[in-house]
C-alpha cells in the first residue's frame, strides 16, 4: 500500500507558514538560538482559547491546520504527534509556581498545559475529533515513531486519513541547560555559514511540522512516504551505511535511484563527521541539501527536513539556501533524508514523487 | 468598593491571561461566565485561587460559586463582606 502525503504544514524559524516558493523570503540569523516565526494564530484559534496556549501548542495547532487546509480535509481519522520536550514552557511555569507558592494554591492552567500530549489534545479539542490520539515521546525518534504509527494504522485499514507531526520548542531554561551540555556554539554564527563552521556545537531551534497521510491521493499530493527507518546508537558509521543500503533495497531502489540526499548536518564538526563518511561511501556524486542551518537543532527537526523535502519535490527545485553540494537534477523523484540527533538517534525517511 | 472592583479587573486579566482585554472593557455588572467575558470552568478554578492569593479568602460552600462569581460587583461584595467578618 502506498501512503501519500496529501498536505503539509510547518511553523519554524523560517517564513514557512506563508504561501510562496520555498524560502523565497529567507530569514538569516546571526545568533545561537532560533525562534519560530509566529503567524497570526487567531486565524485558527479563538481568542478565548489562545490565551491558555503556550508557543509550542500554538505552533502545533497552526501547523496541523495548515496541513489539513492543504489536504482539503476538516477531520482526520487519527491524530499522532511526536515531541521530545513537550510543553516545556508551561512545565517550567508550573514547577516555578510549585516552588514559589510552596505547593499551595496552584492554578490548573499551567498544569493542564504542561503535559506532552497537550498539543495532540488541543488539536482534537478544536476539531471536535474523538478518534485515535497518540503522542510519542521518544527523544530523537519522537517524530519518526509518530510516522511509523501512522503508516501502521493506515496499512491496517483503521484509518483513511492520519494527521501526524513532530514539534518541539526551545525555552529560556532549556536553552541554558542544554548550553551547559555543550550542545550549542559559544558565539553567534551566521546561519548561512553554520555548515562550514570549524568547531563544536550547533544552533538551537524549534518548530512544528504536520503531515496529512492517506492511502488515497489528494488534489495537492506530490509525494509518497515510501519508508521510515530508525537506527539507535550505531556502533560505527559502517552500521549506518549498511542500514541505508538495506533500507533502499527494501524499497526496490539502488543508490543510483536517489536523486537528492537531504542530511541533518548541523555545523558541529564532531556530529557532521558521519554525514561526510556516509556521503563519501554511498553518495559521492549525489547532490546534497541540508536543513538544520534553517531551523536549528532540536529532537524533532527531522519533521522540518521531511516538510522541506516534500516542498522540494513539489517545486522540483532545491533553493540555493538549502543546497549543500552539487546540483539537483532536472527531475527530482526519490529523496532520501538522513538525520541523526546527538549521534544516538539516526533515522532515514524516503520520499518518492508521484 | 469602586477601587476594589478596579483592582479585581486588573487581577482577573492578569490571572486569566485575557489578551486584548482592558479593565475598562469589563462592566461591573457584566456576567463573567458564558455571555460577557465568556469564562469557563477552568477559569472558575483560577478565580478561586485568585481570591485565596490576593484576599486570603476561601470559599467554604462551593454552591455559592455561581452567585459570587456572577460579576465583578458580586465578587467585590463577597470580598467586602468576608473582610468585615474577618476584621
């Protein structure tokens, strides 16, 4: 069974909620922490409800709405979200109130909004959708596992249309904590120079991307989700290389069939090493595009990468801002996305033009 | 009473994060729930906490809730009565 991407929606540090060619209004940053560009959320959310929503909830609801608008559906048969950090900001608010108010007189809103499945719940509440609703909180595999769940539900025939997506936010506190782990650059770096920076660390990012998946093609369908694969803590690069070959074989493809490689290079020399090795071993002459200099690093950044790959197939063109190596062919049919988060969570997604 | 009603409006706007609502937009006798401000059951819990935090008043009988939280004026009247009792 083929699973088609009938609609996509993305809210990110780029102007991805706007209609128009991909990255036509490129946002260039000279900082270590990228924040999502907020569209006018009031177009989707009533003012009385918006006041209780933190940024990540609004991002999720906005991206979900964009994808359903593109797919031309009003109600999915299932809602599946993937998030590593969940509603971090409201978790912080709630915990701070617990401390400052000595665990007395805690207000309900921050608690209600602090759970990981708040976004999936809010989307369902706004739609009045009582169907299957699940949230995957699996660090760097959260988004990939939401896609796997969606494909299984569709293949089992339990749903005809699934809304699946990945989202995470960066907050003041999480940025500070993750900075102490050495994840980020010590000094601001221009986003368009990030992938050539010669030192450790990357830039922090956030965003939400949703996909309407179905076994039936829609009006705006340009690609199918041909495969998803996760590789946890590979012992060495050879394991990843072997998994890529097996993954493509399972799709009846060879390395030569891949028209574009999209990688999750993030400008950290240690973390980008494996992309170099994989590209050198399997795709030495293939064109390569990247996305994390545009959205920043976060555990569900793969959702942005998949959204971008789908748009590249739609436009049959790779914007200059995303191109890392080579030149895209005139016909872009098979796009392989290879990403890893923190060197432990490696994932592959294959999109095929249809 | 007038000063208390103005304070309540500001406190409600802050506690409930009522974006784009100003104190002067809230009428003293306007219903807080359903029509008027359109508050809901979660807001009711927030208002109970507000009374405890700002005025050290606990509502002993939950059935009084709809009467107390009907409007800014009824809230202010309840607070005033409770403060007199405590004095």
